[in-house]
C-alpha cells in the first residue's frame, strides 16, 4: 500500500514521477506481484488513470489487463477493474473537457486502433463472451459495456468473431432476461450494435426469441409512454426486421403483429405529448412501415397488410389519423404508415374509403386529407404525405379510381353544393394559383387514370364552367389552356412546377388511349404550342418542360389512330422534321431521363423532397417515361410504309389480342368450371366413400339380421312344436328360455317343500299343545314332580317363543315366494305374448331391439338365480331350525316319560308314511 501512495501522488520526499512512469510501475506491479491484493490495487490505480492517460494506459497496460482476465478469474473485483480500464481505453465516449483537448479524428483513430489490437487475438473476444456470462454484477456489466464499445469501433470484424464462436450470440441473448435493469438495458444496446447490417446474426437473434422478449420489455415499460428503454428496443426491432425477409415472415407467423396494436391506443386527451413519447411513437410507426414497405417481396407485404387489418391495427392507425391534438410529425408519419398498409391491398383500400372524419356532417377521410393537400398553409411534408396516401389508395385499385373519377362526372356531382367531393378538390387544386397545389392535384389525378383506359375515356366527358356567360370547356381543354398560358398567370411558387405537373397528367391521360389523343389533337392550338416549345432554345429550367412536351407529342404520334386527316402520324412526323428536326427532337426527349430529379423519383414510390422546388417527378411517371422513350424514338424514324406495315401489324395484333383475350376469358371460365367440377368430384368422391362405408356396414348388418332371422325361423319351428306338443322349450328374440322353464320347475319344487314344511310345523304345534295340556293336568303330583313340572313349563315357554319366530320367518318367506311367483307369471305372460304376437313382418323391429331384450332377460335371469339361491339358503335355515325343534321335542318327551306322563307316539306312525321324516323319528328313538 505504501507503493500505491507513492504512485498515486501521496506525500513523498523525492520528485513526483510522471504519468507514464507511474503507469509503467503499476504495470510492473500487475505483472510481477504474487499477492492478489497488490495486483488488484494496481489495476484499480490503472483504472483511475485510464481516462486522463488513455494512450499511455492503452499502450503499456493492455497486455497485462488481458492477462489478468485470463488468470484471475476467481476474483470478481480485479476482473471488474480490468474490464473498466479496457473500456476507458477503447471507448470514445469521453467527457466534454477531454473532448476539448483532443480532436474528434484523433479520438476515433485511437479507439479503433486499440480495438484492432484487442481483437487481433480472437481468444480475447471468446474470453469476453465467457465473462459476460458471469452473474456477478461487477463482472457482467463492464463486460457488456466493453463488448458494445468494441462493436462500435470494429463492428464487422467483431461480429464475425462472435458469429463463429460457439453459442456466441445465444450467450448474449441471456442479457435480455437479466433481472437487473441496467444490465438488461445495456444488453439491448449491445444487441443493437451486434445486429447492424448482419443478416446472419439478425436471424439467430430473432430465433433466440428476441421478438417475444423485446415486446415484453416494451409492454412492461408502458408502450409509447415508456422511456428511452422503449426507444432502444424499437431500434433493435428495426435492425432485426429491416430488409430481412426471413425475420419479417417469422415476426408475422409468430402473431407479433397483433401485439403492436396497443402501441397506438392513444387517449382522447392528446395534449402535452412528451418528446420521448413522440420519439417512441415515431419509431413504432416506422416499424409498421418496415413490415409493409413497397421494397419488400409483394407476397410478404400482402400477408402483413392482411394481418394488420384482421387484428384492427389499421383501424387504430386511422383513429390517430382522424384524432385532434396529434403532433404534426406524428400525424405526417401516421399518414405515411397508413399509405403503405393500404397500398395494393383491396381489402384495406376499401376499409380506408369507408373511414369518416369526426366532423358535422361526417366527411370521408380521403376528402379531409385532400383538403390538406391543396391547402398551401399546411406544412410541405404533410402535403407530401397526403399525396402519397392518395397514390397508395389508388394503386392497383380500379374500384377506387372509378369512385374518384365519378365525383367529376356530370351525373354524380352534388347539385346542392352542400358537400365537397374529392374530384372538386382536385380540380380546385389543379387550377389554383399555388404551383405546389397544381402539381399535387395533377399527379393525384394522373394516378386516378393509371392503367385504366375506361376512366381515361370517361374523364373526357368532364366539363368545367370557366366564367359566367361563357360555354363550359372540357377538363382536357382547360389543362392545355393553362399549359399554354402558364407564363401569363401570376402564381406562387415555381411556374415550371405547374407546367411539369400538367404535362405529366396529359402524358398519362393520352398514353394508351387513342380517343384521348384524338380529342387532344382536335384543338388546333395544341400541336403548334408543343412544336414551338420543343424548337426553342431555352435555359436549363425550361429544358425539362421541353422534354415533357416532346414526350407528349411523341405519345400523340405513337397512339394516333389517324382519325384526323390533318394530324395523321405521317403529317405529324413531317412537322417534326420540318420545324424541329428528328435529332433535335430525340435530344430534347432525352432531357427527361437525364435529369437528376428524375433519377431520385425513380428510386422509391414515396414522394420525398428536400424542398418544394425539387418536387418535379412522380415515381409512377418515371416508369411511363422508361416504357415510352424507346418506342417513341423508333416511331419518329419510321417511314410511311413502315407505319402502314406497323398499322397492319397493330391491327393484326389487336385482332390477335382480341382473340387471345376471348380465349383467355373462355379459358378462365373453363378453369372456373373445371375448378367447380373438381370440387364437385371431390365432394361426390367423399360422399361415395361415405356411402360405400355405409353400404358395407349395412351389408354386414343385413347379414347379421339374416343369420338371426334363420335362427328365429328354426326357433319358431321349435316354438310351434312346443305349443302343439307341450314341448319343453321356446325361443324369443333369438334367446332360448329353457333356463326360465328350469327356474319355474325349481320354484314349484320349493313351493312343494314349503307346503310340506308348513304341514310339519302344524303337526309340531299340535304335539306341543297336547304336551302343554298334559302338563296342566298334573296338579296333584309330588313336590319333586312339581318342581320338574315348573321347569318343563319354562322350557315350553321358550319353545313357544321359538315357534313364533319360526312362524314369522315362514311368513316372510311366503311373501318372497309370492313375489317370485308374480315375477315368474309376468315373465311367462311377456314371453307368451311376444312369442305369439310377433310375426314375420315385424322381425326387423324385434331384431333391432334384440340386444336390449337380451340384456333385460339376462338381468331377470340373474335376479331369479339370486332369489332362488336366497330361497335355498332360507329353506336350509328352516330345516336346521326344524331339526333343532325335533331334538327339543324328543328331549321333552323323555322328560315327560320320566315324570310318568303318558306320551303318544303319533309322530312315529306318521313319520313312517313320509320318507323325509323317517330319519328324524329314528333319531328321536335313539335319543
């Protein structure tokens, strides 16, 4: 410790050592000291010096610190100091006063150089991954921070090392489950750096249940009301999903889209949005857009769009869209998000068309948004977002296109003027004095006509009232009038922007629509205006207009059906050759695709411009230019003979197309019929299989019924013999009743036995009465005889009681026997009725109930058997009692004889006639 006081600036007599000398001594101490405490104190001192003397500590101590990490794993404190020191050396997150002393470039280079030194040995990263697994806070937290810093400095190299390390990514995923929030939150930051621009790691992290854990954290933190932790989780989710089709599909299949809906459940009170909430909600909206981005594969985007509709996420976004008090940037991003959720999805587009704003009276959301688009007071980015939303609503949506165009047609315009339609707003914007409104309205109307020849023809019917007293003019004519008078009208904004917008609308309108071309050429001022614009030598700003005029004139030639004699293809080409020159025309046509703003617009569908002046081209229009530029150039150089041949070819192709279309329609109908027939075949096949199974089952049942019927026939023959010849057995429902007959015979036998026993009891009673009377007549005998007599009377009383008990038992037995007789009679009646009343016509009914009847008879049989067994047992008990009684009577007789009372031996004479009582009499004589 004295050594440390010296190197740390404690009081000493000699000169103070420099920082480099102190660091060298500390490094020597770390390398040479055998005591762990000394090494730990030295590493702690290096940590305190590492921020101020970053370069010196990094150069001299890095190797020793790595050695400490390798050898002193058992001591968490020294490991923590070593990790903190390495973090201070490698990290560029310096304090402000330190940043003032060092330039940013030097700082970046220093951190990058130290990172290269550290990761030169890949074992160092593997060691660091092992340390991050430690649960000790003083080891795990600095380890996470150091690994995050390494990824910031040399991301791709560190990513590759972690990727090839066994379970490297999986070990880092455990950080999200750490109960200590500081480690969990820094773990999210680490995974942000780890997943940047590395699809392989992104997939591993996603399949390690990252989505579930991150969504749980966002929910725990309060969704959009959460703090910066929610923001970090959302950034990590964006890393995992953006441009990663596999993870996007996994996210959708895991039903995680449904868990996004609560994010957008904002309350009615939308005032006082915190900056963090705005940031969180902005990132949440961007995450939704990642899943439905137009750059994703169409199938993946479509499935996500459908999932968002079914879980009511789209409905929730539309609620925010129509809510009041929502910050402008959130509203703008919500419009962009809704745009991509509905783009190209018919179901979502139909739902969006049905959304109404909470106004009085309610207005469609589309109308409310268009009002914002043509309102020059609205922010520029919001107007761009509304235009994008309108474009996405009409993308591949012929139904929506028709609804928009129908609001312009004379038959559907609201004569009362109480409500504003989408078509009226577009016309108002198209002829406004605000150039930005002109451009947005022209592009929006062009999207209503995109790839829809029918609507292009219908839009020719639209008539506009320009001023009182003047006849109405067509929408097409008004557009060309404004185009030719553009320089004379005082507009706010770029005049070029208005003309570009109108020219894009006219090119879209006339392309692939010969009728519209004829209407356009019918105005004699249009062609001279176009040729005059193309022929002039104008500045760079006007070159774009020249190129678009050349494109419009080329479309008028290429899609010309030669119905106007003065503007046939050949004459128009001659006009170009005479006034412009073919080469000059082609050069001016090429101005469009060579323009910088054209290249920007061609990159993505969303109109995103840095300023209103840059708003010149629409994404869909760039596709049209790319398609037509080549064919127009070829058409200009073709001769009249080639045109004729081309016309013939076109006609042939049209006929061929008509034939192909007809056959396609026929094939489509046949496919539908075939599909219906296939479904019917499948249905009939399944029904046939069911019927086959039913038939097989019924055949087996019929066979069983036949067998039972044959048995019944045989048995019925036996029953007939039984009734005619008083046979012994009969058959009922396939079951022989011989056992019932046997039971009846047994009952008869037991009845006979019972009657015999009752007779015997009566005889016994008479004997006992005689004995009692004889005992009563013995009044004058001797005293000894009197005593014996009293004893005999007591015995007689006991015998009387026993006899009474026997009588009661016999009565009970009689009741039970009567019950058995009644049940037997019922069985006889049932069997006789069923046997006699059943005929061959009712065999099937009896067969159906055979199983239940068998069960009933078996139950009755078992009951009778149990009752007979009980009767046998009770009769045996009675016999035992009678035998005991006989013994007692014999004993009484002997006593009476001893007393000198004469006793008659009637039992002996009667017992001689009954075989059952011979044995009892012999026993009495023997006694």
